[in-house]
C-alpha cells in the first residue's frame, strides 16, 4: 500500500480570505516503510505572509519572492500523490487549501479526494486518546518520537515527524501509562525514539483454517450466551 504523509504551510488560516499555500512537504510510505522518496516545494503566494503565520513557520516574503507559483508545481504535485492514501494531521485545513488552489487555476483539476483517499491522523489520535492533547508535539512526546529539530513548523520536517508518529500510533501500544500528558512528563521515564528508514516491513501473520474455525465457533458461543449477543458479529 502506498501512503503519502503530507503537510503544508500557508500565509494565514483561511483560503476564502485570499490566503495561499507557501510550502508543501510529502514523504512516501510503501507497505508501512519509509522509502526516502519525497516531494518538497516552496511557493510564491503573490501576497504577504501574515505576521502570526510568520511566527509559526518563519518563512518570509523575501524568501518566497523567487519561488515558483502554485500553477508551476500543481501537476508535479498531483502526479506524486495520485492513487495514494494521504495521511494529514487536521486534514480539512490542508485539503481545504489544496482544493481552493487547484480550483483557482481553472485547468480542470478535481478535488483532492478524487485523486487520493484521505486519512486524518488528528481524528485517529483523538479516538485513541480522548481528552488528551493530540497536536503533533504532544503525540511525539507520547510515542517517544524525536522532534528536537522542530523549533519552527516546516512542511517537510513535520511530514517526516508525522510519518514516524503515524507508524508508532498504528503499530501497537506505546506505554502502559494511563495518565495525561502532564503525568507522563512528571514521571521522568522513557526515551526518544526515531524509526529507522531502512527497517524491515512488518511481518503479516495470517490465521490458519483451524484458527478461523475456532474463532467463528467462539463468536457463535458468545452470540448464544450473551444478553446482547456478539457485538463482533454485528459489525
């Protein structure tokens, strides 16, 4: 399965108010393995970067002045992500900007969800950790992913960090702690961990026919004995 972890930086918060994308960062996962293949572009938005946004990502108007326009990079971007599953933290924000930029070109581009499936890692994190902080920095701490290089937001760096967080978040329980982020911080234990790009793919162990039959028999026993039946069979 091909997945693309994506992040953007922008001039502000709302494309409806004329704000534009200034950076796109993407890293590729193939069968849950970082391939080293990536796409990274800075974009001249042809407008000023808001002061509040500048404080977040540090990308200045002067730096962007000689960068390509979105129209110059749109097709190469679509070619890179098409057919993949996009993994984005707070996907409506990035997809809203991308859809707005593509539509503004008036070159027949479709919405992003017609090129790719989209997985919102923020929604996933909130389901796994209700009532806790689930921004990228909090998840790095929770899953012991190294984000020490992240003084400012940057699309490619954030995409690389999110790829590690996503793989840790979907690969099993990170710790036995049931406390909140503050409790975890005060415990003083743990270590920073960064997944290796050259690690082996996870082994897929499929059940035997006997195991499947035993599983089905157990479900039927629960269906007959439980007051509300077997919830697994209702899925």
